[in-house]
């Protein structure tokens, strides 16, 4: 249920309503809007009729049911877009944010070289994998904490915030110590134990859509994080599995307008994992901007043919710089920066 507070409701009235919600066995999530404050009461829907009694409390204007199964992620509860700030960078605002870097952190030289190159080309955030989920157990699994330390050093050298993947609930504390944004990969989109644990941290979470995850399931996964208290969730479309084999996955650009209608959360598109081939990354990045994405995640490697993982889909620094220039008219055409 959504409890809509009257314009000018006092802090005491808001606190009283939140306290009453807790007494009724629900969790209050307070959201301060430009004109009004609303409180989402989240919990077991079987007893939601009890929440209607809140209409009689001071400062309450209305009590409205949330029709969507994803409550906190729904645009029903928040009309304006959520903007997430990371080290001064606003994700979900006018500016198209670009996250770029290698699939895997392989060495100090490789990472620092790539970090400097993407920074010079205009990237906003450095991406790199320290823990790598691989289809084969015999493939390179990442440098783990040594990789996190190298990412931290690259941040110091370039000033770029870093985003890296966390795979296991027991690693969340370690990764959070280094990363500015924690990424949940496609294979873990419904790892509910991991999602709930991440919800207890006050760091932005980039949630990748699973290969066979519907939009509803995707938003319900975001709900797992948000229901634990962390509202800073960024959604990432990275391609879904279809019968097509010409590309690694099928990039579902139609999800962008659907998500824009359904949720207030920022939307990022990863054309590298979606296509699996570097020559398709640029056209799909441009198409994603045209479709309304808030940002892009692009893999860049100085020597893709020697990359430990995902070399075929990685752009060389010069091609990445060229793409950044080619994106400018598309960004301007959609009224973004």
C-alpha cells in the first residue's frame, strides 16, 4: 500500500505513520517527493486491509493499493526518475553515463593502460572483473582480492569510480570495501540470498538481466534488493537468449521503453555481452541511446586477442574513442548530454 501524506505534513506526522505501519507488521519505506511525501508499506499482502485504518491519522491524505507485484521499484510509488550519484557522477540524469574497461582484471599494466585510455576517451566509470563467473570451471576465474586492489589503484590514478561484480554473499563485504558500484551478473539475477544481502549495504547495485529473465522477473529481483533498504539499484540489459546464433545473445532494446514505463530506476545497456562481437557493439550502442538508455557498459581491452576472457567482444582503445565521438550526435538528438 502507498500512504500519501498531505502537502506540508510534519516530520512528527510522518514518523507517527511509519511507526503505526511497523506496529501493523509492515516495513515502512519513506520517499520524499518534490510536493509530497509518500510511505510504502511493504509486507504480507494478506493483511493489507488493516492499512486502510491509516486514513484517519493526522497528515494522511490517502491510502492507495500498489497494483504491481514489484512495489518499491514501480513507477506507481515514485513518478520521477531516480538519480543515483556515485562520486559526483549522476546516473539517471540528463548525461549518458559510460562504464568502460576490460572484462577481466589481468595485470596492473593491462588495467592502468586501459583505465587511462577510457578516461581520455570520455568514460565516466571504470569496469573490470576481479571475480569472474565462467561457463567452464577450467577457465580463468579472476584475480579476486588482488584484482580489487588493482581496480582501487586504477581509481586513484584516473579518478574514475569503479564497478565490479560480486558473485557470492560471503564476498560482499570484501568487494564493497573496494568498489563504488557492486554488479550482480546475469547468472545471479535470481540468487535471492545474494540480492537480500546486497540490500543491506548502502552502495549502488547494478543488476544485470538474466539470459532468460522476463521484465517482471527482472524487476522482482530489483525488489529483493530494495525491500532490504537499499534503493540505489541500476538496471542493466545485456541481451537475452533466443534461437539466434549469429550473436552471443539477442539485445532486447524494447525493454528500455517498457522499463521506463514500469519503473523509476536508471537503465543501462551492455552491447558487448549482448552481441559478443566487437563489430556489432558500436551500432547497438547508438541504438540503445536512441531507445532511451541512461548509460552504456562497454568492454575495452588494449590487446583483445590476448584477453583472458571475452576478447572477441572487446573494443580496442582507438575504436572505443571513435565510438565515443560517434555517439555525440545520437545523444544530442535525444536531448541528452
